[in-house]
C-alpha cells in the first residue's frame, strides 16, 4: 500500500471514530432523557439504595485500579459468582468460556491442555511448544506465557475479566489482541469461611471443589482452595490402540497467605500446582463427508478406530509474591512470579486410523510432543499516584525470562516404539518500561495516555536430533524493540451514562518455529497493530439494567500466521502483509422483575487477510475454494483468519421462586452461539466448522439463605455435535466438541 493509500486509510479510520462518537453522544443523550438521568457525573457516587431490583455495581481492575466498569475506556466483560459456578459444574476446562462473552473464542488441538485464545478473531493457531499468543492470559497478576500454562483450572475465583484490544501499556507482556484476566478469591482477616461443591454426571464426570479461609491472627490469614475432577473413558477404540479413551483426572490446588500488619503494607503469597492425566485429543480419520462440512453416514462419537497409544500428562507448579505499600502520596507494588512445567507429554494418532481405514489412510503417523524442561520468572515494579487533583499517573518496570525445552517424537504404529526424537530449546528475555497519565478535565471528561518501551530477545537452538535430518542452521537469535502507546477519552453524559473513544497500538515480538525433516527453522517477523474503538456504557431504568456497546476497527501489519498440514505434519511460520478487523460488541444485563434476571451478549467480528503474494499449501483430499497459483499452493488473500467466527451470541436467564424461610427454587439457562469457522488459513468445503449452538439448563433449590444448594443440570442439552478442528494430513480427519451430559450438584457455603 502506498503512502497516499495509507493516509486515506488513516483518515477513514479517524472519520469512522468521529462518526461513531457522533452517533453515540445523541444516542446516550436520548437514553438519559428516556431514563430521567440528567444529573452531572459524580466520580465518587455510591449505588442507590432502597430497591432490590438494582444491579450490583460492577468494578474491574482493567487499568490496574479498582474502577466502575462504566468509567473504564475499554471494552471489557466481567464474569463472576453464579455464572462461573454454573459453567464449572460440568467438569469442563477453560474452553467452556468460549462464546460466553463477546468476541472470545478458545480452542485446542491438545484437549484439556494447551488452549489457544482469540479475541475479535485475532489469535494464533500454532500448536508448537514455543508458540506466542497475541492474547495474554494473566492469573493473579502473573502472565502465563506458555500455552501449557494457560489451561490452569478455574476454581475459587473472584472474577474473570476479558479486556478487548491492545493493553500493553498497563500489563507486563505484549498484549496486541487483549487480555483474559483471572483473579482468585483472596484471604481475609474477617472470619473462618469457605465452601465446598460436589457434582457427578454422565460418564461419571465428577467435580469436587472446595475452599477455606482461616484468619491466623490479627495480621495473617490463609486461604486454601482445591479442585478434583474425573471422567470415565467413554469412547471405545476398535483399532487395536489404547482400548478406551476420553477420560481424565485433574487435580489442582492453591494456597495463599495474606500479611496485613497495618494500613500501609500488604503482602499476598500464592503457591499453586496442577496435575492432569488422560486422553490426548482424538483425531478421527475421514469423518468429514467429501464435498461437505458434515459427518459421514453412520458417524458415532462413542467409537473410534486407531492403532496408536494415546496418552497425555501435564504437571505444573508456581508461586508469586504481591507486595504493596500504601504511602501518603503514592502506592508501590512489587509482583514476583515463578512458573514451571515439570513435565508434559501428549501422544496420539495423527492419521486418525489404521492401514485398513476408516477410509483412505495414505500412511501411518503416530506422534508425541511435550516439554522436557521449563521455567518462567517475571518481576514487575509499579508506582501509582494518589493525587487528589485532576492529574494522576502510574509507571513501572517489567522483566520476563523463560527457558523452555520442547520435544517431538515419531512412533511406529506396528511396534509402538519411538523412531525419531527432536528436542529444541528457546530462551526468551524481555524488558519493558511503561507508564500512563490520567487527567480529569472536569467532572465529565477524563483523558488518558499510555506509553511503553519493550525489548524482546529470543535464542533458539537444536539440542537433540535422533533419526531426524533437517536443513538450515541449528540455532538462531532474534531481538526486537518497540514503542507502543494508547490514547483514550471518557465522557460522562450523566451520572449513569458515559461514552468513550480509544486508539491503541500493540506489538508481538518475532516468533521461531522448530525445524522438521522437511522444513528448517522458520522465523516470523514482529507484528504490530493499530486499534480504534468507541463505545457507550449505561446504567438504565434506575439501575435495573446495564448496557455496554462498542465498535472497533484494527489493522495488523506483518501478522504472524502458522501454516500447518498441506500433506505434511509440519509447522511453518509466515507473515501476512496486512490483516484487518472490524466489528461491534454488546453486553446487556437486566433485572426484569424481582424473580427474573437476564443477560445478553453478542459480537460481530469481521477479519480479512490482505496479501496477494501470500501462498500456502492446500489439502489433498478436500474441496479447495481458493485459487491455485502454483501446483499445490493457493492464495489466501481475502480469507478470514482461522478460528474466527463472524458472529458470537450468548444469553442467560435466571428465574427464582421464593419458598419462604429464605428458601428459593430457581431455574437457570445459558446459551452460547458461534457462526462457522475456518480451521486453516485456506478456504475449503470440508475443513469449515459448522455453526455451533450449545445450551445449559439448571434447576436448583437453595435453603437457609445461600448456605445450601442442590441442583440438577445439563450441558449441551441439544446434543449438538460438530467438528471443531481438523488435521489435513492427506485425509479428512477432524475432532469434535463434547456431547450432552446430565448431572447433579450439591454446594454448601460456610
């Protein structure tokens, strides 16, 4: 694109932002008039009292401070309380959050481990041990960089925040797509308290969750939380490999200590660990009908035919220390984090079948991959002002170091013995200086600006190569620096309605992919993003309802993409000259009556790759929809990003019937929809995931206030089964979502 074209593009985006604000401001004024909210904004206003229909005031830490969600100039969604409890009841992993908030998708070709996150269609399908993700996952203020760390189970959480758009000027790592932020329930000095929850369901899907808070003195408190999950194997293998599959055992725990000697110093120590074993992802050969995105006749989710050993095991542990000093003029923070993957190994049948089928199996491929060694250390120092005047600021230093050794193996499907082994090591060191200023122009208008300098260095080398021959160098290093920034404005139309606009840039350092027998070490250059966003946030009808609406547009330069498959089980990193995205997001919550509460969420996410010179290998046994430029190579110019649904929608409804003596009978349902997706960079008929609608239903009874609860529930109640990912290894192999399950749960709070 020439300079003139780029200038026109920038002018178009700026005009679009002005137009959006021009629409948002009158719309907000109309809302104010309709709801009678005309008083000036008050920054310290408390929620009104006297109405049981008023929604709880929602606060988030999206800007590293506790703020009302409507005062934050970012598109953010918060999940907490009963919503998280309902989603966790079926024993599912972190992927259950996919589609539960606008613009969020999560998937994995490794099952319960190694999840990959996408916000606004922007993510990374790379399944390499060394893959970097544009969506950053932060657990208790510590980034979880390696994808094997990102699947830590959800239990005893205070909340989950999904922040959309670049967030690099406030958070430790580069976050060009956004942040998914988990905050554990913290210890307190008040009293002994806690809860326990037990559930069991289809296939003996058992879920035990418990937490206890214990004040140890007037200065120390402890909180211990644990999760145990189990599912029996429910898939029968008829091919001679591991006979029964799809079961798992999950164990996780977290121990926290709070030290609070006075109102000045606060220390929070966190130790956590996870151990999971079970089946790796089940790749099912030729289950996709030729010329269709549907299953072949007679497909049965409970049956598979493979001749491979299937197993998976992951063990992780970590700890953190969060120290804060609340001084007269400033607040100081020190956040130290350490994470380690002590062992990880996943082994499965990539061809998805046996020499005799099902369908055409050109050759046998049984592979394993894992982590031989891993450690991650991070340190953040941050200073935050406490000025009573209009100007406030925060600034900090960040250091990150990761050392990971990843391996891959091939196995004989006849003898089950290892035939090759490759181990690589990557060391990643990153430094950052960041800061932001906020200025209250008046009671209504707040301005914010942020700046961040990052330097990121990666050293990659081959360590072991048994029966593997590859071309190219055996080691490579990449070093890149970047300055990113953001500017935003938040304007309060009334005390209940505000609008905002934001422009932000982001950065992802170069990525390195391990070699294979056919592909040398490949490097993807650094990518950058410029994002424009505007929105309106409103408390409506005397705070019985809350609505957040946003529109956005972004451009990514040199986006790092992962080309996989194309008749070889290899990974090759490439860069697209440009990727564009635009869309809109809605969050709505309302108490329609004293008994009925509903939430509605949705997003439109359009993405497009723009690079007429970018070619990738196509599949051999599917119906290609892209233009073949050279034999076996297809143009992907104009394609959407993979795993990027254009539409996401979700609805929840809760209806409670008082039964006297603080008892309640309640009904709860939740539904999530996503439109069709591409599995790969190219377009094909078969490797397109059908639209997916999954629903849950819960009927329960609470008594003695909220102390006890018993419930019956169902997940995926329509039993909608579709392919959610594929392997184009010279056949039409795919994997599926979880089928329907029923269960019962008992919970007690104390």
